[in-house]
């Protein structure tokens, strides 16, 4: 299985900068920046973090585009599922019932997702989310 070190690093930096505990289910950060869809980080489970740009085609409708869920129970994060406006939802790994281990994976597709996550992490840095992202207190 292929990890996403760059995305792990940038999300850990953003979480630290904004006081978000990435091990606490329910922890949430939404950053706004002009000319970009909001960037949302949400801890879904102790070992599952979702990162998404949230597209809002009209008020009240929110679509992750893209959104990637990362299994964080290993030293390095593993991207396991993706949601995109075009292409829909795809899952490339199955977690144990306790959600503390990956028990099955589609290797080629998961590797492609990890490559995409690395490119996206570079974009997050290049777009200056660390310096210019402004937190919004209200979850969507």
C-alpha cells in the first residue's frame, strides 16, 4: 500500500496551527480563502481523517471536490477513499471492524489515489493555505 507523506505533513501543520487534535473524532477545521473552495479537515474516527475542498453549487448544497479519507493508524497516512464531483465516490481499502487496521486493498487504484493526494498536497502548499487560510467556526 502506498502512503501520502506530503498530505500527512501539510494537514498536521494546518491542524497544529489551528489547534485541531487529529486523533479526536469530531474535530473539524474549515478554512476559507478568496478564489478557492473552502478546505475542510474532519476527524471521522480515531484513525480516519477526511480532507476535502467543498464546492457549494447553491446555498445549502455541499459537495466534496475532491475529498479523500486517510487511514491514520499507521506511522504514515494511507489514502483509502475519494469523492469527486465527476467520478463520484470510490473506496480502495477495507478497514477492520474496529477500524484500527487495513484488511483489504486494491493496490493499483490505491497507489493512483496516493499519487493524486501527493499532488494535491503540493497544491495546498503552493496556494498558501498555511499562510492565508482563514478558519470559519461554523461546520457546514
